[in-house]
């Protein structure tokens, strides 16, 4: 789902004390050697290029860390900062210099990884049945969560321990819910906006990672059975909500 070219550090970088380029760049050169180096022919012309070279290398290192996170996320395994650092061939200290915590790294790795709601629901784009559209959206979302469950679980864990960080979670479900309800949204927004808001909230509860993991971890369902149950619940909620609304 996320495709970014991966940059690997050179073998020289791996031999440094910190195991990565950043450690090498931060290593101080002895004054005597620095003085002799400054006297080499052409050294003045290269000096102006050094800052740009370091900035380019920093960008490559940052992208290497992000891409390593994306590769690990595709495996569905548990993700940690040490695991990301090993995959990116940098030290853990370097990973933390670029990202203060795992949650911020996961957020950046997630950017652009999921298709837009219109693209995700393209197979039901011609349907005017909100129940069918919601069911498809629910299955799409839950299968995506299952595929990336290591990264999703890590993100949930980070937001639980730091509640203010919860607001920065991706929230892919909301775009899918809104797009799925397009056939009835304009009418409900005009005739019964509170009913529309409540339906969105109800679907947000069942169309999400928390619901899927509850079905798998606490209810003991196999992944496929958990997805089927979640989709069925989303379908029933939509049917019941729209059936109970007055005509008009």
C-alpha cells in the first residue's frame, strides 16, 4: 500500500560508533587534522557544499526510517522503535532524533498510505443504497486494519497512554463513513441533522480497530469471523437508523 524507495546506509556508516551516518557526522575532527584539511587545494569550494550535503543526507535518513516503518507495517507484526531502527540500519538514538516517539513516526508513515474514500468505495460508487455502501466501507476498513494491525495496535497503545495524542490518530473511518452515507446525507442534514450525526457516531464505534480487536482478542473470533461480525453490525445499525426515520 505504501511504496517508497528505501535508502540503505553505506557499509562505512555501519562501522561507526553509533552504527549510522548521523553518528559519523556528529563526530568531532581533531583540531590538527581540521587545520591540515583546510589547507588542501579546493577545500574552500567544497565548504559551501557541506551543509547542503548534510541536509540531503538527513532527508535520506529520515525517509529511510519512514520507509522501514512502512515495510514493517505491511507485515502486520508488532512495531517498536528498536525494530524500526534495525530495519532502517540506523541506531535507535538516530531514530529518536528524527521522531520523538513511535506515535509521531507512525503518523508520518501512514500519510498517503490509504486511498481516498472515493477510490476505496469505487466498486459501489453507482449504488444509491447506503446500507450496501456502509457494509462495503466497513469491510474495506476492517481488512485494512487487520493487514496493518501491528502499526495500528502501536498507535492505539500510544494514544491510550497519552490521551491528548488521540486526536492526531489518522481516523480513516470518518471519511469512509461520510462517503458511504452520501446518498442520504444531504436529505438527513436538512430534515434530521441529529439523526445523521448519531448514525455517524454509531458507525464510528463498530467501524474501527478497537471493535475488530475486541472481537478477536476478547471474543475469541478468528480474523475472518471478526470482520464478518463487524460488517454485519454496521449493516444492521444503518438499516435500523434509516428505517426509524420519518419519511420526508
